[in-house]
């Protein structure tokens, strides 16, 4: 980066780079809970797919603001990359994981073989521990944001984050009070949710603050 004094925004499993390429061109604060000045940050994405990494770097190099040199993509395992991030001199202001492939539900002995097993899920306890250590080593606040379309994965990751010493951001009036009501409004309960609740009928739900 041309200026390593800028805060760093990190996207783990960045794919084609859509998320951080969008954030890199954002000039205003996008959420009151994330007081980040996006135009004053550097951006880095990491992914195991070399073709997607090349694509992201290609798009970044053709942007009108490419002279800033503030957006880069690397092909590297996530845990290895987080270890290297320790040497970045400024604050890691936001670390993100957006919509990774969910882990396989324990249906019978095998479950859906197109999905990774729970042991091979991208966001491991070790990865969250690394993120937590990075956050504690910075002088300012570091935010971790995880997005998923799977309710059980959201609940699992929330609890893993709390276990690793992270603090949740209170959602306030944005909090989901009844996720079943949302499913009802959409006139559809996801198949994965049905299977999950069949296996764990008393499971914690993705509701509240």
C-alpha cells in the first residue's frame, strides 16, 4: 500500500471482490453502528481461488481511484494471511466474512456432500481466535462482521465470537424479535431451517439483541 498509516478493511473469502470494491468507493458512513470513514481506509481481500484474486486485482487496477493504491487482493489461506496481518502498522478497523458456504447439517451419517463438513467450515474457532487477538492488539476498536443466509450458522458464529472474547453490537430497534414471523411473511421456511429444527428442536434462534 502507498500509505500504511490508513486503517485496514479486510474481507476473508473475498471471491470476486464485490464487497470491498464497493466499500472502497463509498464516501459516507453506511451504518451508524460502524463509524468508519471508508474513503480513508486501505482494503484487502483474501481468497483461495487464484482466478478470482486476479479478477479483483484487475478491477481495482482499472478504477478511477487506482492511483490511491488502496485496494489489493491476495491468494492465501485465511489463517496464514491473518498471521501476516500482524505486521500491518495501522489499525485493522473491520474484518469481514461474507456468505461462506455453510457447513453440512448432520443428516444421517453424511448429509449434503456438496457442503463442507463442520470440521472443514471456513470460519473455525482458530480463525476467530486469530481475529480476536488481532483486535486486542490494536489501539482502537476493531469490528468483525459476519454475514450468512443460514439461521443455524448465524447462531453458531455468534456464540463462537462471544466465546473468543468479542462483544456484540446491540441491534436496538433493528433486532429480530420473531424470525418465524419473518419466514411467515415470506411465505416460506428455508429447507435448511426445517432440517435444523428437526435435528435440534430446542435450538437457540437468531432473535433478539
